[in-house]
């Protein structure tokens, strides 16, 4: 026979499983979003350099800064997902 304490332990284990699932989904969506964002930056930078080669250094610098911002946001999102999983 289950005691009320056993029932609470089962509920806590089930909520932890949902937290792990949510963290996994969050980390996956973050990685996909960062990949898409950096891919679009690279494609746009290549197109811009092909259209105006004399502005290559400016375009490279701007795209590097944008890629760093995307990486920072994605790292922050993955840390939040890990904090949710390890609550």
C-alpha cells in the first residue's frame, strides 16, 4: 500500500522527467536557431562581398560581431535550459 509520502515522491519524479524533456527541447531549439542565424549571416556576408569586394573587411567585421552576439544568446539559452533541468 502506498503512503502519502510515496505518492509525493512519484509526483516529484514525474515533474523532473518533464523538466529534463523541456531542457532537451530548449537546448535543441537553441542550437538549431543559432545554426540558422549564423548560416544566414555567412550567406549574406558572402553575397555582400561578391557584390562589393572593396567593402570585404567591413562586412567581415560586422558579420563576426553579429555571429558573436548570436553565440552569446544561444549560450545563455542553453544555460537556462540546464538550470531548469537541474533545479
